[in-house]
C-alpha cells in the first residue's frame, strides 16, 4: 500500500507552455510569463484555479516576481517563491516542485521563466549591457580589467581548457555546426540556415577564442511547465513526463586563484548524483539536452557528465558520427541555445519534454525513455541536472 502511494505521488511534468520566442517585441517579461503560465495550464488540461503552487525564475533583471500571482489572479497558493540560480534555475524549480508534490505540500505547481531583453532596433549585445550601473569594491576592480561580461568570463574558461587539453576552435565549431543541423529540423528555431566549420571560423570574434557562432542567441519570450503527481496526471491531456532523478551543485570557486576554473564544473557532481537517484548511467541515457550558452559550456559539461573523458571533449565532438542528427549521442536535438532560442534552462527542458512526449516532429527520436537535462549559470558556478523520461 505504501509503495503504491509513493508511486502515485511521484512527480511528472504534465504541461508545457511556450510563447512566441525570438525577436518578439511589444511585451514585458511579466506579460510573457503570464502568457506562458496560461498556455502550460491549458496544455495540461487544467484551469488556473487548479494551480496551488507557483515558482518564478527572477531572471537577470528581476523583471518577473511574486506579483505574477496577482497578475494571474491565483488565490490561496500553498507554494510561492522567486528563485535565482541563473541558468540552472529551471532545473532547480522543477526539483523543488517535484519535492513539493511528492510531500503533499502542493498538487499542481507551475514553474516559469520569461525574458524580454531585446529591443527593436537595438543589437543583441545591448540586451544584457550593464554599462549604466556603478560598481565598487571587488566588482569595481574586476570591471577595470574588462573581465565583466559573460562573453569575456566564459572565454577565459574556454582558453584555459584549450591550454590544458589542446582543445581547438575548430572542435568548438563542430558543436555549433551539429546543433545548427538539429535547428534546421526545428520550426521553433531562430536560426535554420545550415553552417559549416568554415562559416564558424570566418564568423567574427566576439571574445577570443569565441567566434559569433560559439555564443548563444538572445531571445524574448516565456516558457512554463506544470509539475504534478503521476496520479493527477492520469486524467490530464498530455502524456506525463516522469521526473526520475535530480541534483544540484554550487562549487563557489569562480575566479579564485589556483582552482580548476574552466577545467571542471559542478556538472561533475550534479550529473552523477542525478543519475544515481534515477538508478541509471550514461550508457542508459537516450537523449542529452545540455545547457549551451557557449559551445565550450556544452563541451565541458559532456566531459563532466562522463560521456567522454576529461580533456577528451574536443576530439569527441569533432569525430564524425558522434554528435548531430546522425550521431551516436543525440545532443541538443532542437538546436539548443546556440541555434534555437535562449530561455535559460528552459531551453533544454522544453526540448526534453517535447522529445519525451513524442511531439518533436521531424527531429523526434525513437528512443526517449531517459533524457538528461542540464542547467548552468553564474559562469560555471551553479549547476542543476534532471533525468526525465516517458
């Protein structure tokens, strides 16, 4: 009896809401968030009045907050929180929501992220600019060096990996090319024109060693998911996506001297822990949806999860037949943040849900029982891992 009860209360993702994504103007982050929540709830076959939990990803600018409850006219919530772990927040929200429904604290929890950094007529580089802010103390000293933007800080990490292991720009480019091949198959993707290694190498330098095609997109929009119990999901519209394992890791070592910055990330802890919780290994994983704010981030995460040896990421991704639609490792099947859309950790999560449901269209994978989803943020200092499946 107890075993049946635990199975009934196991966590599943029962709804997915995605607004229009990309160069979409005229709405605020909060408006995108509210739309995504409504879409996710309707997708599950529920009503807003069924929602008793709401977890909000604050984003970089904290534009979406607890006031979303009022915007949606949600009453008497049993769980409400704003969470911030940068690009790992989506995975962390699903973890908290899963624990809440398992414990009986809530029955229907919506997790949402939305962003609207793009302004019409302004370049993507302006979207996350903090030039208007003042900085003091360590932040001021760091700013004087120019090492303040994610592009620069991640490029430092990538450069260290290159110096230590011989990783090359062409190897990073292999990831960009493979993910563009996936994006060609994805009608939701912003970038659907195929590229070659030569295109990658001739694209402009953003922050050495990163070329333009090494860097993720900037997108406006919102994505929300509904987490509930397996028992509740039986009567809902969509096939349930089971949340089988999860973990987080927050090393707290960014920019400290003599550490392993750029060589090892928290994925090395959160990945094995999540797989252990699900009772699986890398050999069991059918699809990998990895947080890819940069090509380098995807590469080092593959190493840390154990899909290839430490320092072997470059040769692994550049070997024909390993990644891409025809590759052995089905990685970032929607094109990832490099070519599809950039919604923080909701990008890999949303693609995992579509794959697990069998709703990914031309890019749908037959084997979809176990999907690994990663999140990364804070310049490699925050990590979340989910194991989900059909």
